[in-house]
């Protein structure tokens, strides 16, 4: 597989966050607030509108698949892992992993589907939950943004 440039990897990172936001079957206001409060779009190096558009595109895709008679699967692990494999930039991986953790915790509970995605990204990218949680959101955001 050919390595993608950082702009392409950021687009994929945006899709990964969209998958995380919808993983539990609902898009909580607290999750959307967390996107803005933590400046996640800026940390990814993308416009906030691009992140919102990725969430909408993911929702549209789910609706189209269900309208075509395909079973509705909020989490497609094979697709998720294929996306994970396309993000190779170490600093972007750290930002994505931390953002996924922040967004999963934003509504007060980490659902089973969110746990599945977090476990997969942490394992696949060789991260540790302790490392991701060691810094508070402000410190993690600063550390991540200073590397991008």
C-alpha cells in the first residue's frame, strides 16, 4: 500500500472520528461540544466544517445502506481497521487516539461499541490507555498540536 500524504491522512482521521461519534448509535450534544471545546478539528489541521461534513457523510452512508436492504451496522470493524492502517503519521495517530478517548468519554459513559473502537485503535497502533489518559485534555491538546 502506498503511503498517503498528511492531507489524505487527516481526511481519514476525520472519518475515524465520525465513526467514533456515531458508534453508540446516537450523536450526543456533549460529544459535539467536546469537539469544539477541545479544538479537535484544529488539532487535526482541518476546518471544523470538514469534521462536521464527515459526520454527516457517515450518517448518510448508514442510511443509504439500510435503504438498500443491507443490515445496518454502526461499527464495521474491517472498514475501521483498514482506515487505521492508512494513518501512518505518528503524531496524527496520537491526536486521533486522544480525540477518540475524549469524544467517547464526553457523554459521561464509554459505551461498548466505543470501547471496541478504542481497544482496536490502541492495540493496532501500539498505544497505551495510560499514556493517552496521562495528560489532561488541555495538556494533551497542547502536546499534540505542537507536534503537528
